C-alpha cells in the first residue's frame, strides 16, 4: 500500500440537519464486496426500475485508486451537468443540503442553477470516463437517455436498509417526473469484485466521535484478491 493510500484511510464527516453523517450512523454497515450482477439483482428485488452504472477502476488491485472510487460515495456534491455544453452547474445560493438542492433543480433549473465558476470543475465527457455499464463497457452520451440536463445520483447497499432504499427511490422517481428537462442517472458505489477485490469479504470501518459535531471514519484493510 502506497503512502498516498495511507493518507485517505480515514475521513471526517460533519453533523448537519440533512447531512450524510446522521444517515450513516443510523443505518451504516461494513461494505461487502459484490459483483455487478449482485447489485442489479438487488435493484430488481427492491422495486427498482432503472439501469445503474458503476465506477470504473483502471488498475484492479490498486489500493489508491480503489479508495478514491469508494470515497466518491461519501461525496455530497451535486453532479448536475448541462448536456450540450458538458459543463457542471451549481446552485445560485447558500444552501448546501443535497436533498434541498435537488428539489431546487427540479423546481426551476434554469433560474436556480448556472455554470459553476470554479476552474477545477469536471467536464461531462471526463465524468463519464469514470463510469461503466453492467457489462463493463465504457459509458458515453449515446448510452444515456436524451435530456437537456443530467443529474448523477450515487447510491449503495451499505448506507441504508431496503426500506430506506425503496423510500428514497420513490421520492427520486416522483421528483424526476416534475421536470422533463432533467434525467437522473444512478451510479452505484459499492465495492466490486471487478476492482480486484475478493467477493463476499468486508471492508471494516470504525466510527470515532471527533468532538460534538463530527465523526471520523477509520478504514481497515481492503480485501484484495491474492
């Protein structure tokens, strides 16, 4: 394991009224390495009617790259892209809660959002290079349903139980129906055996309280295939 990997073996999350930390503390389980077929079966068995995409690891068994992809699932940023320009769009306000931002996008995306001003924002074409479909094929705009905007929503099986999955999916489906300009594209962030990990094994994660308003997640050893 490289020194760069060691630097990301723990992360700190902060409490907020809508934040990731509260949800995780209530339903978080140690992630289990699964296959793409396992994930697609989970979707079918739990009322899902969508094609999920997966994060791509270019070099299987590379701990650094695997952790980088895995930690993408902890990112609360809103990945909203304008299809024609390929530019990422940001909310024109101070709200940071991702659920509220999604509602604002579907309420009136043209008024509430505009091109992100930061110079380090990823372009849609480059973002799609991070993804694969269920067959392990690369993803391009040709694979996606036609839409003026794409909103990429991450999900996994270890931060929520099946009931919460169904409730969240129902809310997202109803939200998507309120604005025909935006399509929600789902990205699964579970650990995959395609990444060079041993199927069925767990990644141990421990929670450590870090003051009153934050918690530190300490990651164990990745179950790399031998």
